[in-house]
């Protein structure tokens, strides 16, 4: 019986140490965004006519203490395209990312856009959705 109690304690200690390591690691690497999105990060176009491009502007504020540049924007498919200024957005200033959706195919869509800012490894993910009436 004593052997069983020691095993239970060992398991409890191991779990406690793993949880402590997880939380300390998470605290050491904050996942804060370098920007505040001034509009929702998900946009619903609603019902849109087929073969009519729709455009949405995602606006953000630079929350860092350094100029910030959009390094890259990756679209979830070929039906979306983006336009953004390549000039730095100064701290506490705002920037805009314009996304165009090509409504060629009818039906429901939900597409993502990944935005990579200078000095940041993690992308910001934005979403577009709607229904193209055929």
C-alpha cells in the first residue's frame, strides 16, 4: 500500500512541475499583439451579387514604441487580394489594410488573411465571410 501512495505523490508532483513550467514559459513569452485593430478582425459582407468585387478596410493602431511596417500579407486563397502602404506606421498612429474579395464563385465563403508586421514572428489573422448570390 505504501508503494501506491508514493506513486500517486510522484505523479502529482510531476503534474505540478509541468503546470508550473507551462505557466512560467507562457509568462516569459507574451502573446500580445503589436497592434490594436480599430475594426473587428472578422467582417461579414452578407449577401453580395456574383461577379462584383467587394472591398473592406481593416484599420489598426501601432501599439509599439517603434515604427511598424506590414512586411507581408498572405491570403487564404486566390480570390482575395490586399493593398497596404509600405511606409512605416509610427507609434500611436493608424494604418489601413484594404482587402478585395473576387465574388466570382457563388455560395458561402469564409476566407482568412494573415498579416505579418515587422519584428513579429506571429501573424495576425483576419477573416472575411459572406454569401455570393448566383
